[in-house]
């Protein structure tokens, strides 16, 4: 039996009811263009294969790649395509575009390694225009940050940037007992649907990234201090100057980004 490897952040899902809930949340049709990040030992992979014609799985661990190549032959898993690679370097954009060219619903699913979840979520943004839905298992604390509203203590740079690009929804809590080995943290499942009303240009997105990073650099400080470099361009109100980063809505950050992009 494969031993979970800490360096890959491996904790294998074993609770069948949680698996069923995740698959139901995605509701895959047979001809879906679907990619699973980190198939592990197949808790999600096999139930998904029972419902879809084709499933791509992306795995970095060579031993698990070998395991799946063997399973593909043993179990005649005709629809399984095994991709060996690092999710942080994988070309999700090209993968997603192939699905759209074939007029398929393109979705990504996975129990993401918690040690790389934030950079991976940012890496996935490049494919958002061609993705229909993402369903991910993550550390509960990260899901709370992703879904937090302005004013919440968990509201952060991650909240603003991801909510600017996706509709986000926490759909399930998952206890440590659902995994082997048990992680030391609680987990949760998040649904992320790319916004079809997203209209930021590359220049505006870059401006948003800069403003949000500066605003949240020192959370306890007022924006008068954190956004001092952009104060003239943004024409912040007295109320906004006294506010802190976590009190500003995603919509307002987007408005500021558009102003900054025009003025630069």
C-alpha cells in the first residue's frame, strides 16, 4: 500500500459519504471535460470514472503514477488518462481550451495539497475564462478566507482576488477522521464558478493585484497609510482613508483598480 508522503501534502480521503457528496456537488455528465488534481488512491477517481466517459488525472508522485498505470490495465479503466506533472507548473489554460473547442463543460476537481493551495489557486486563474466550475477540498481555514465577506475577520487578499474572478461557495465541512492519515486541521469543500461578468483587462487585473497586496500588507493600519502611494489617483474619501483593508468590498477594490489602470 502506498504510504502518504508529507512533502506532497498527501492525506487520502477515505469517507465514502464525503466522496458521494463531492461527486453530487459536481454532478458530472458523461461527456464532461474533467481534470482531477491529485487522484491519490482513487477515492474520487473511481466514482467519477463510473459516471464519465473520460477523466484526466494530474499526479506529481511517480509511485502513484505507476500505481494508476497499473490500475488502468488491471481494471480496464479505458477512460482514464494519467498525466505526470506538478500542478503548479501545469498548463491549465491549454487543457481548458481543448474542452471548450470540443464544446464540453470543463471542470476541475481535487483534494488539493494544503501546503500549496494558495499559489495553486492563483495559478488556476489563468484558465478561468474557459472553466465552468471548480470543486476543491481545502484546509477549512483557507475556505473561510476564500468565502469571507468584507468586514469578516477572515477577509483577506485571497478573498478579494478570488471573489473578483469567481463566485465562491463553501458546500461541505470535512473532519480529520475522513482522511488517512488524519490531518491536524479541519477541511472543507468549496465550489468556484468563474464570473461571466468579469471584465477586467490584464492591466486592470495587475492594478487590482497591486492595490490589494498593498492594502492588506499591514492589516491593522488605515488605508491612509497602506495606500498612500495611490492616494492622489484614487481620490479616497475621508471614510475610506480611515478604513482598514478588510472593510473594503471586492466591488470597491475593482473600481479602484480600473481608476489606477487608467491613470498609469
